[in-house]
C-alpha cells in the first residue's frame, strides 16, 4: 500500500544538518535492478538519505548512485537513475510503478538549472542558462517519475533508455516531493513495435563487450540470443561464397573495404589478403573517385541490409578533403559534414562536424554504431603504403629491440584549468586502470598550477616509444605553433598556464620514435579534423600515414569543438578497455576500444543531444581491426602438419607458449587462394592448445596458416599442398542383409583409378568403372559361414592393388592387422593412436565386415582400439 507522509524539518533539525547537508530518511537503502528475462525486469528503490549542497543562490540535490540530469537545458537539475534495457527484436517497453512510500520535503529549495556542457575552447566564458518561463510555472518537474525513450538498436540488440527521478520539483512553490520507496516493473508491450530489428539471429562476438557494458539486462540478452563465434561466422560466409563460386573478396564478408577509384586498388587488395590470413573475410568495393557521402552510405547500407553476414568492420580508403580536385594521383572519399548548428557554432565550417561515424549507423536514425568504422585518410599509393606497412609491422613484427617497455608505457598529457578535470582524467586512467592491470611505466606530462611540460618534453617522451598516448586539454585546427594560418594543428594546455603549446604537427613531423608507436587518443577540440580543406593535414594524418617508419598506427580524436566531462568520461572508457577491466574486452582491436569508449561516455550524466554530437565528433584513422598490444608481446610455438595432399586431408595444429603451456582460445586460420572460391577455414584451439582443420584440396601449391591471440606475436606459416600419391587410404566394407552382401568401397583419390574388378572366393563377379563403388552380391546357398571378397584396383598409371575382405557370417567381434591393413568383423568404431597417445584416425564402421587400408600413415608404431576389444600395438612399414 502506498504511504504518503510529510517530513517537517524543524529549526533544530536544520541546525543539526547544517554542516553535513545530509537529510536522513531511514535505515534502508536499495537500488536494485533485476532482469527476469528479456521481456520483464524490475527496479526496487529505497532512499535512506539525500544531500543538499549550496551552489551560490541555488541548491543541488543528490542521492548516492544517481546522476544529475534534466531533459532540458535550463530546467531543474535533479538526481536520475538511468538504465538501458534490452528488448526482444519486436515489441516496445512499458512500465508499471508501485509507489510504496512518498514524502514531501518541508522547506523551500531553489534547485539549480541544468547547464549546457563546456566546449573545450580557450577563453570560453560559459553563459548561465535558466528557463525563466519554466521557473515561473506552477507545476512539478518532471511531470512523471519514469520516462522511457523509444526503442533503438546497436547492431543485434534493441533497447530503450529509461529515466527514473525519485524527486519532482515545483519551481514556484519551491517544494520537493520524493519517492522514498518504490518498485518499477518493466515489461514488453507486443501491441506496438518501434524500430524492430529484422534477420538478426545471433550476437556478434566483437560487439559483446559493448552489450556487456551498456545493457543493464545483459544476462537476459545472452539467454535470448546466443553469441556466434568467429569460426561459426566464417563457416556461414564460406557456404555462401561456395554457392556463388565468386572470386577473391566477394560478398558476403565481415570486413568491408570501400575505396575511391582504382588507383589504390592493388595495395588495398594486398591489405585485404593480409586481413584474410588473420581470419577475417574482407570484401573490397570500388566506388567512383570523389563520390558523394550519400553514395558511400548507400553502398554500406546495402551490404548491411542484404548480406547474410553483415560487415563487422568497415574501412574507408581515400582523402576526406573534398575541396581538392580528384585525379589518378589524388583519391577523395567524402565524409559527411553533419549539421549541428542547433547545438553550437564552431570550426572551419561553423556548426558542421565532418565525420565517418554516420556511415556506421545502419539500424535506424540513432547515433549508435552498428559496425566498427575507420579510415585510411590517404590521397595516393605512397601514403597508403605507409599506413599499410606500418599496420602490418605493428601487428605481426613489433619492435622488441631498443626500448621493449614501450608496449606498456602510458603517456598522459593534460592541461590544468579551474572548472575542468583534464589533469584528473589523465591521472585516473593510469591509477584506476592501467597500473592495476600491471603497467609500470607512466610519463606524467600533466600541467599543475605552476608547471607545464612544454613541447620539447612531450616530444622527447613520445620519441622514446609509447603505445598509449592520451591527451586531455585544448586543441586547435589550422595551427602550427606560430599562427592560425591553416598549416597545422596542435594541443594546448589549460588556462592556468595560458594555453601553452604542448604538442603540434611540427613536432610530429620531426618525431623519431621509429616503429615504437601505437595509438593516440585525443578527445579534444579540432586537432583530429581529417577533412580540413586545402591539403592541410590533421595530427591524426601526421601520426598515421605521412611517414613510413615513425608515428603510430591509430589516432582517435575530434573533428570540431568537443565537450568537457563528456570527453573525460570517454577517456576513462578507453582506459577500461585497454586494461580489460572486469574482463569486458579480452581481445582488443582499435574499433572495439574506441566504440566501447563512446558507449562508456554515457555513464556521465549528459543528454542524448550531446551524446549524439560527441559520437559524430570522435573519428578514427587507422585499421579498425588492428590488434592492440597491452602487454610485451610473447611468441607462440606452433606445430602443425607441413603438407597435405590434393584430396580431403587433415591438419592438426598445436599451440603452446614459451613455457610449453597449452594456449587455448587462439585463432587458427587456413587460407588457400589457389581454389575458387578461396579455402578459408577458422578454428579455435581447445584447452589442450589443439585445433583441427579438415578440407578438400584440388590444386598443388601453398596455403597460408596463421595463429593469433591477444598479446602474442602472430604465427605466419604455410602449408604445402602436394599431388596425392597412389598410396592412400582405402575403405572396403561388406554388409549382410537378407541373404545379400552389399559391398562398398571408397578411395580418397578416385581420379587416379582406371577401373575396379571384384571377386568372390576367386571367382570374378564384375568389372566396374572408377565412378562405381558399390555392388550387391546375392549369396543364395553358396555361403555357409564365410566367404572372401577381393577388390582389385587398376590405376591409370598401370599399378594394381588387391584388397581382400573375409566375410564371417556370425556376430563375433574381431579384427586383424596385416600388411598395413585392418580386417574388421562386427566392429562399430576403430580409433588409432600414435605412440605419444595422440589420436590420428577415428573410423565409425557400422558394417558387418570391413577392410581399411592405413598405409598412408607415417612409418612407426600405433595403438589400435576397436570397440571394447583389447588394444593392439602394430607397426606401419612402407
């Protein structure tokens, strides 16, 4: 039953709490979210106290665990509980609230209006915003305690954002009403369905970290849809490609590369082949040079809507500077200049944000990414060679000489300024995440009230080799350290140090860090504007592709003026992902880390308008699927069959580390480009470090075999495909059914056979072609309890092989070994182990009598296990 009461805070009570500003309500505190399943969840809430703080003439009301928020700038800022509740593919979210106790707080409160965010530009003077019209309205805000936004989606999952405010405030009477205790039940209303998700049957493995962090009922999501592994996704892709018999890089695929024109085609295909070796299925699409951003989006949207496997990673290849004239030597791929003039007016094109993020928003009109997108912002083959070669070297041949600690070195560059938390954020990334994760090297280049590191110090630190660089401070476009003349970009410190230069394009241009460079995360203003006109390069361009052997491989930054606190929350998300905090991201790629950071930003008490802006502002240059080192790389020891034959053959792969311990969860990829379509098989090592790949080969040559795992240097090997020899595995079986013997045989290389001859007890029964491998013999009364069949195989080469099959007409189990052949009677299963105990063959017979030729095994001793009979040790000799 709902209980309503009024708390009268008498004069003595106010004195009691004057210093602490805490108002106690009772002994119990509860804020518990439970999901029953994807269709139903609850919030149980009870407040034991709240806080009132003075901010000038205004009051700020807080409850532990809730965030300050308002739906409108200038409206009262109150504590809200915010949840993201996942939904089934159809049906909208509804709720029922049971208010168990509601109280009216005696006294008058002047609640501070919710303020717009602080843009990160020098000398910014924020204007205090108050909606006077609302503050003169005699009504309670919010009008209802629970608000549900319409459903939207992130790739495989729909969800609704839910806001619960236990307080409601009347700005005229200055009264506060508080729900002290309540239960809110959320349920799916199937009578309506806004923005449904179609044809989504699995959870994409690479997106699970985002769902895990972002969705309050993630456990219910896992029960509703299962996670499709990389191996399973690869199998689906290969089945479609096999049916189409397409050439290399034909749809569908999980890595879409969109390139302008044909000038860059050869190097792009080289890069695509490299990604295929690592287990991805790239598709390369060529669009016209200088094609419109809408045409780029339409092409990507088509792939997302129509491919049976939607792209997971998307790479745009081409220069974003659309003021240039396209030519064979200048490839242009336009970004979208998104109109945000309703929120602010900054940048080279005031109020517009150049971005690629829009290309990855593919489910509906929201701002959440449905694929991981990035760009090689290159104009020609020279620049493309630089970024491709650096990426491949970083990922497969990282520099271990010189300063090997660079893999786990964090450079925190930050300004100092009252009202901002640049310095605090750069420090928290280290103390809260990287240091507990085990990193030991931190170059703290963070301003104080009395000190600034300056350009030389920052440059020296980066030149020493750094894998993770975070900048928090002010930025500029068209800035080269001398004047705002359009020739460069830079980072600057805070107001307390008079916006001192910290790092500019001039510094990157002369950097000397060799190949000891990884990623820059600079969610700050302007410095990441990769679309700045007139052939002016951003800091990200200098870092990623303007030189071949310096800088790094990834840059994440803003293309226009961005927002304090939003950027700080995003930066903490980068730290959490790098450190795999709470095991949220065991495998870290550039795209996963940056998009995780964007979602983590929403733990800050911001509004959806500004979350949308920030998502569009933050863009990446580099390979979205490049693996990020988070430890000093270790080597893998990989043992596998060095050759196979042109038939159905097996490759067994064993992966261990330098201590000879098994490495589980490693990705093994076989990539054979000799076939059409390619043979592309992905497997995962088990707890013993083993994986098995079985395929049929028809062409001689070499196939690539790679093994990858987070923080291990990839193994990049090959397997030779040889022509099948005539010494091969033969099966010859007979089954007695109603007086008939059904004889069947199989050879792994039937094209080498001219014909077969079949005999019973020395009498010829039939001559059969190489395509006939079955014969029925009616015994009548000729057979009593035993007959012997003989199969002669006449090879094209002129060779003859004989195989005899004794048929015993009883139910006794037996097996014999002679001349590298097994003779089996009433045996259901035969397993063959090498002398080390490793299983090398496994046959399921289900025939009364069978002959199996195992002469294709290498010379040596083997253990034969047949059903429950005693094991027998045999020796293969050829």
